[in-house]
C-alpha cells in the first residue's frame, strides 16, 4: 500500500472539493495501484437528497480534484466506475505519465475555490470568460446550459423562490439544515465540517440561540425571497443535468461542475449553488422543461459573478478521511 507524498497531496486536494452542506461525504483508501473513493453514507442528507444524487456529485468533484493532482504529479490516472468488488466506489488507477502543465492554473485554484454565498455585483462577465466556463463544462453524459439573459434568470429565480418556500416550510428540512450548521467558531473547529455561520454571512451565536432562531423565528417566506433575490441579481447562471439518472452520470456532473468552479476561481469569478430548485420535484421538472433538457433533469444550478470572499469552510484532516476499509453504511431504517 503506497504512502507516497505525491499521492497524499492529490488526496488532500480531493478533500477540498465542495459538497452539500459541506458534509464531505467521502473516504479514500489506498490500493495497490492507486486510490479508491468511497461514499460515506453516514454523512448523507436524506431530506434534501434522498436518492443521494448530490452526494455522488460531490464524489465527482473530489474525483476531478484528485485527477488534477495526480496528473500534476506526473501520474496518469484512469477511473473504474463502481466495479463489482466495490459497487459504490470510484477506483482510480495510477500509472506513469508526463506532468500536465495545462492543469497548473486549476491546481492553484483548488485551495482558493469557495462557494461564496453572498450577493454578487451586477457587472457582466466578459464573453471570453463565459466561453472558457462553457469549455470547462464539457463532459460526456452531461447537458449544460449557461445564460446571462435576464428573462431566463428571472424564471429561474421564481422557481428558486417556490422551491425554497417548500423546503423552509418543512420541519424535516429545517432540522437537517440545523444539524449541519456550525453556529460559532468553536463548533466549526470541533466538527471540521458543515456550514459555518460566518460563511453564511451571519454573526457567531451560541448553538441554542442559532438553532432556536432557525427553527422558530426564521420566516419561510423571507428565506425564499432572499434566495430568489440572490439568484435574480447574478449576472450569469449555469445549469447541469445528467443525461441518464444513475450514479456514473451524477459523478460526471460533479466533474463538469468542479472544472467550471475552478476555472471561474482562476478568472476571479465567484460561484454559489442555487440547488433548492433541483431538490424539489415540481420545480426540478419545470426548470428542465423550460430549458428543453428533455428527459435530463437539472441536478446542479450555480450562480456566477463578482463578490468579496467569505470565510472558508473547514475541512476534516487527512487522517479522518484516509481509511483502511470503507465506512459501513447505516442500517436501512437510518436512511
């Protein structure tokens, strides 16, 4: 079993990938000729992501970062999707290959990338930057739509508002969200995961106070209008959809999105998810129909623009995510 520093560095870069609620739902296991990425189903989000689609998108983001890190170190990675021996895993086989100089810009963007959840400036993105983002998104099995048209963005914002209203009216959604919010610096340090209040643009608070406000005092309508406003004011929006509804295509969406996120970061462009529209069946269907995706349903929606950076989300240390055996799945009644 290899413990080479270059391979550990590639895994470290993989752990900096985005994930829903910053759950970091992955573990990495070194194997004879490479690395296996396993889903950590103890970190799934059964309310907002009951089919684990977004979880596998997160694995795709981690896979893309690991590929970039491996190629940059002079390795030639190939991936085997969900082999019979490990049907939930991504098996990355590593051979010798030339260092990929073209990846240097994206490698540098990995630690700089963040989901910037605040409002964006209205100034438009340059046409050449939009073209670069579209090129970065190209991935077999993934349909992508990017728009700067205010009419389309307004339609999306209306669907975001409807989806967010549905979610915030659900006690189960609020409870799941609250369980992943780190309301103060100590909680963030203790857990090394989740959504920090600072990254959400809110002041640190004792856990009891933050949880009480979220549960009892946060208005579903005000949160829905806020989400719609953030989407409506973005100068560009990008939508990703798998052409088939299975794990391999969900992973492909993650790889496509992560390349876009890293390319945007290298260009000084921020991004953030507006995924609530994909997490509610009615709005997901309506958005896919509006964009002409056919049978492909949207899985990831991001807004793009310019904004100040916010505090970075924490990450678990390598010794917690590099394992000798996969994490056991929860019992069926835990799903």
